C-alpha cells in the first residue's frame, strides 16, 4: 500500500470546493437572486434552534464578527431578524422571516440542482452521502482540535 499524497488531496479538495462554489453561486444569483454566501447562513439559522451569532459563526466556520456582519446583511435584505433571548437579556436570537424561509427554500432547490448535475453523476447518491458524512466527521474533528488549542 502506498502512502496518500496528502498535499495533492488538499489541492484537489480546494479546487473542487472552488469549482462547486462558483457554479452554485452563479446559478443562485441568476435563478434565486442571492449569492451563495447568503444561502449558507440562512441554512444554519434555519437548522439551529435558538440560534445566536455564536452558533452561526460555528456553523459557518467564521469568526463571531464575520458571522455578525453576515447576519446584518441578511437582516437588511429582510430575511432575518434578531429577537431577545427569553432567558438571557444580553443575548439575541437569530430567526428567519417568512421571506427568509422562502429564500432558503428557493436557494436549496438551486443548489440541489447544481449538485445533481455536477456531483451525483460521478459519486452517485450513496457516494455523495458517504462523502458528506466523511466531511462532517473531519469538520467535527477540526472543531474539537481547535477547542483544545484554546484551553
């Protein structure tokens, strides 16, 4: 068995990420009137009960400041609003507006189409699910490693 060429693996992951990002972003702008950087936080807020900026930051892999700016942009578009946390007066919850829920659903449909065109023919449904699971495991491991570095 030969050792994996890990620098090549990293280069390929980055290239594929950039290519998929650009394809999804272009289609989202044309078909749903939004950039991919708007859809991603909408998805995190939708999926996270009692989502605060901290959870948005963790979900996107951004700093708290970057996540706050992202939330500001979504709020200006009318897709998100902040509301007082019921048990912590110092904290605000992020919630999608009705328009934000609709925008996320429209964006999801576009991304689904892009992924079905570009990824599924190569990996198949099971392969795509396996890759998604592996990437989630890598992300969790990286998050834990970064948390340990903070200690």
